[in-house]
C-alpha cells in the first residue's frame, strides 16, 4: 500500500449547521480513514462549537478559505445552502479535490449534470450525501422488497411530516424555490430518491405545492404522485406544519402490506450527544417496529439498524482504491440525484 493510500483522507467541511455538525463531522471524525482538517463557518457560535468538538481542525470563515488550502486537502464536503452547491462543487473539482455534496445536489438538474460531466473529465470523485438510503426503516423496507414477502407491490406511501410552525434558519426563511428553498428541495429529495431506489424510474403525475406558514417564501406542504415504469405508484408527502403525523411508510402488495410509524433515530441520537461508535447508535426502540401482513394477521417486524457511517466507509474505499479510476462504486452515484432534480422540476411544472 502506498503512503498516499495509507494516510488519512485530508478532509474539509464547509458549513457547521445541522448538516455539518450532526450528519458529517461526527461520522468523519470517528472514521480513522479520514482526518477532519478544516471547517468553515462565519457564525461565531458555530465556530466555537466546531473548535470545541474538533480541536484538530483549522477554522476558516468561508468555503473560499478552504479552497485556498486545497493543495493540502483531498476531499471537500459541502454542508452549505443549496444555491451554493453548484459553484462551490465546481470550484472544488477544478481545484483538484474530490467532493461530497449534501442534498439537494444542486438547484437545477442541468447544473447537476454539468458537475457529473466535469468530475468525469477531471478524474475526480463526486458523490451526493443521500444519507437516508441508510435509514434503518428504509433498509427494512428494502429487505422486504428484496425478499418478495409482500408479493408484487403496487402502492408505496412515504412521508416526512413535522410540526415546525416557525422557520428556524435565516437562509431558509429568505430562500425561494429558485434558491433551493422549500420542503420539496429539503425533505422531498430524500423521499423521491428512496422511491426511485425501490421502484426505479418514474414520472410525476400529480403535484401539490403550498406555503402554509405565515410569510413563507417557499413550499412547506407538498404532495407528489409518481407512476414508476415498473408499474408501482408512489405517493409522497412532506409537511412542516403537521400536527398529527401519518405513517412513515405504507406499502401494499399482492401478498400483504407493511406500515411503519416513527423516524430513524440516528439524527436525534447525535444531537443528544451520542457517537456513531456507540452500541446504541442507529438502534430503534422496539416499540416502533412496523406491522407486516394483513388486517387480522399482523406481525411486528423489528427495524434494521440505521447506518449513516456506511456512506463514508464506501467513499473511503473508493478514494483509497484509486479514486475516479477505481472500479469500486461511489456510495451514491450522482446520476440518481440528477434524476431526483428532474422530478422536482416536473412537480413544479404541474403544481
């Protein structure tokens, strides 16, 4: 093994809000394949928190400060607002860095496709943090479909619903859909990605986009219907003003159904101070087990353990095996998120 492939992957993280502080930094910092070398944030409180949790990382004010250090780095992780994803990823690829972009990949599908082509041309690794492919409940649903237990699944219902009557982040309060604002770009990118992963390509047949919260500049209450080429129908709800949540998943097949309430516990576990290395990380309380079967003949199905760290394990394998020239897959092929963006554009054209 060469010294280059054996040393940690020198990583910079742009942004230390929820994305950076909860989803990226804890996983990177606890994986010995990486070193978290630089963090950018202009917020004094976040900078103090980042320095306290990751004392070995250098603090800079802006992503531009990271790019100034590109010669001593290998990987840039973008946890910044959506409108910045395209220009920052482009600049990072051109600076010779591999890049992880948090969802949504970009604001427009054409921008995402351009980045895919640029990374291929430059021989850089580019991937998108569709972390909810490693939600425990999604892994459970995927296993059910792989086993054929439900028979031919014709209907898939999926929801991300929350009670958040006030917009918590300044950039979200001011962002329009043209800036990548709104719940369709936020939670919707996960729901659409999961539907495509389970049932393949599809077309939006109906969409409802509303802004319910006072002063809202982008959608916060959305419904999207997809007709998959495979014949299945997906109904997807995302709502930030939901006083009573519906099932997280409901699947109906020729041999039975599956209904699941609750949300994957990995995010709240880290927010509460846990570590991805803990034995309890990703383990859902048994009381949230889904119901499998038919009415009158229902069994509890325990939820598989969630596994967000798997994204960064797969990425490290790819980079250490030769990067873009390696035959190993990236954890998320960015072509998939480009298709998600095309579905968002279809939904907006119909609503």
